[in-house]
C-alpha cells in the first residue's frame, strides 16, 4: 500500500487560491478514479475536482468556507501497491477537473448575481457505505443504489431540504428524467415515512391540547447559525464592492404600455398551441438595443485595474433569472442582431439552462448591460445594484391598469415603471435620463421597434 497526496491544481485564469464549497467524501471512504471528491470555487467558477486514483480516503484538509492555496494538499488517499506514490500535483499531472458551469465572474454579479451551476448530476460517489467494494479496475461491485454509492441526481434545493430533514436521498425513488429526484418525490417519501395510526392518520402526540396549538412546536429561543460560504460569500463580497465603489445614479420613469400590451396579446393570439407566450422583456431588449446606439456609454464595462472604459458595439444582455440556488444572470449575446422572436427564444433558452444547471461558462458571463425583472412582484419602483463591471442596469416593475389623464380626459391605461441605475462616474445624469426617455418612446409606440432607422 502507498499514499497519494492530491494537491489543489492550478485551475487557470490566474487562480492562486480556491474556497472549499463541500467535500463529497470523508476519511475511510473508498473512491474510484474520476469520482468527484470535492467542489471548490474560484473567483471565476465552481469546479468539481475528480480523484486521480482509486483508493481509500486517509485524510482531508479544510472544511466548507476555508480558502486553500494552489499547490497545497487537499486529500491523502491510500492506494494499492504499484499506484503512484506521494505526488506533487502540477497542472500537467492532474486529470482535467470537471468544471460546473461557472460561479459568477466579475462581469456576472450585480443586482442579480450569477450563481454557481453545479455540473454532472451523476458525479461524486460516496463510497465506503456498507457492502461497497472496489475491484481491481476501480469498478463498484454492489448493485443497489446505496451499494453503488452514486451521487443522486437532483437539484441543490432538494439536496438541502433532504439534508435538513435527515433523509438519505439514495433511499428516494426519482420520477424525473433518468431517475432524477424532484420535489414531489421527496414529499411523497416524507409522507410515506410518517407514522400512521390504525385509522391511517398520523397519531396525535397531545390530543388534549387545542387543535390550533398541536401542530405548532415551540421555537422560543431557537436560533440557527449559517456559515456564509460559496456563492453567498461571493455575492456579499461583490454587492458590498459595488455599493462601496460605484456611485449609483437611480432614475425611475413611468410609461404607458397599453399599446405594447395590445400588440403582445395580438402576437400571442397567433401562436400555435403550446408555444410559449411573449413577455414584455423581448420588446424591452429590442428597444434597449435601438436606444444604445445613441448612448454607447451605457453599454460599457469599467476595467478598474487599468482605469479604462471599454465600450461595446455588440449588445450582450444579461437576463436576471431566479433559480432554486439563487439569482443567476445568463447572457443573450449579440442582441443587436436578433429579431423579436429570436430574442424571446434565446431568453427562454438561457434562462431555462440557468434554472436547470445546464448553462455554460459563456452563457453566464460577458454581459455588457443587465435587465432585471421581478415579474408580478415588481412593485412600484426599485433601486437595482449595478452588475459590475457594467455601468448600467434596467429594472422592470409591475404593469397595472389605472386611471390617468389622457388628452384632457380620464382614461384607463396600462402603466409600468422602469427603474434604472447608472454608474455616475461614467454616465451623466442627463444622459441617463435621456436614454430612458428614448427607451420609453420605443415602448409606448411599439411599431417603431420594427422600423429600421
């Protein structure tokens, strides 16, 4: 037997250290070559590191939230005789890490920070469970899900719920694609696991208490400490930096979207059954592309290290997207070259990829301006935080019908606010207001969106 020391490899792009997000193995576990053993996060991406050899875990270094320098020991594995002995792991000596599509890069975190996208749902075997054995070629011998020790395919949100409930997901049958566990599967498992009385109902532990009180366990004095690591630590860091370093200029403008709503309904009425309906966002981005021709200073990135503003001719729009793991900002590239329908299709594609953890690194970075919307929760106004190093962000608020004065008479119109923020160092207040007014003109007269000028 010999020992193999796996050291944190150089993950590229100038990485000097990485944060441990979570170990997939523990001392005593058996792992096979290419099993994911740990997830780490750099400033650019989340990366799942595979084991370079087959063996038993002797020890691990660090826990979730700890920063580990490149080249320092991560894990010690006991290997069979003949395997490579204690190793100095360089970039050329390490199997290519399995990157989960990235954690937010510097251009992907702002009002709606990009979130990590964890890769393969079948990686990271928790070997060493009862009955697990490793053959000479590293293959598992067992047949049941627990014996195989395979990492269960499910979302991080379901994984967290199961952890908090003390449920081993390997015991839950998945009904999703390729056996993926969905929320309904977990809820069904919990329901089936509840103790039942003879009448089929869960027994009442205190039948003498009023019914309204029986289901309310006391939480007096209860607290919970949650370590800020991984994505949340990065979000906290980036948001603090954005607010501390960027002088935000906020501008809110009201606009009449009655005609836009009529056009949207007309176009949606002509769609084939089952085709996703158009929302306001493709129209808004189409107008944004038009107006940025006259305000290129808002379609730019600020390189603070070089003290340079980089203006872009192409418009790469970040679309803030709510996912179970948090907000992500997938990017629709070259929006200036797309039609309304193409924009809508691309938005659906990249946002769905973000929600299902299938977005690539390119799809989660490189935006030049961000659009964020809370949909029906949009409220009257908001103050979105700039997605640094961008210099502008546009926030969409809720659209409602209300009485307004139109041509000297009271009329019912559909009204909506746009809430925008600009980096006041590089976008003057007058230009910011003029840009939003130009966008308003396109939105209130939607036919002009389709006239090439």
